[in-house]
């Protein structure tokens, strides 16, 4: 989080880039550059005017040519590529190297300078892959259901919870609904 040539990179400035919609990356500015999903998910943060751009479409920040690339961290998360006179820069807030079910796949661009602002960027942080985490979640939920005792799930980090919820909806609830809906349609056909 810094300001380079007057452009705030996940930092408040007259012109600022907001990489994604987690509150630790919210900025205040006259003009906030982001993707549409980031603007939408940040709607309660009313400081400044959002100017949204699609991925890989050129635009200008003052006299500097820029593009946004997906960061893969959450829906709408972006990296900012800027071509300054002296060098090119790729800035990203939190980033994922692997595809999540709830975000665009990250795409990287070469640049003279790379800045990654990452919460868990040190090698000592080692997390399971999304698939491993999903398997652990399913095993845990099945175990709880088998015991016929229910737990209240609490989660401070909305980003992680939404990934689990989307997985649960698409892999457990939706197939059961589709099966029930299919049976209902079959019954209705037999009535007609």
C-alpha cells in the first residue's frame, strides 16, 4: 500500500487503485479505479467516485497507459499494470496462484517492477489447496450430521467463508435441489 507518481495503490490519494473489496484495501479518493465487482462489493464505502474497467482493456491514468489483470483472490480482484515513461509496473494486492470457484483465474503480465502486497506472503504460511479445504469441510459437516448435532459456523474472514458457501451450494445443495426438482417435473408430466 503506497503512492507512486500520485497514484494510490490500495492507498488513499487523489487518484487511487482499489485492488479488491476487502475492507483492508478500501481507499478514499476523488477517483477510485477498480473493476465493476469491486465497486459493487464496496458499495457501503462512499468515499470517492469509482471509475471501473474490464480486465485487459487499455485506459489512461493521466498520461500513463494502464490495464487491469485478474488477481484471482476474490470476485473482481485485480492487478494494475501501468506503463510509466521510465519503467512499467505491475501492482497487486492479495493474489492467488490457483483457480478459485469464486474468482477469475489470475493472469500475470511481465513488468520492470512488481509489487505484491500480501497478507500471508512469507513461506512460513502454508495453507491447504482449495480442494483439500473443501474435502476437510465436507468430512467435518458429514461427521456433524451423522452425530445429529449441529454447530454454528462463525468466520471472521468473509472471503474464506464465501468460498466454502459457494462450494457447498454447488456441490451439495444444488444437486439435491435438482434431483427433487426433476422428480417434481416428472410427477407434473404424469398428471398432464
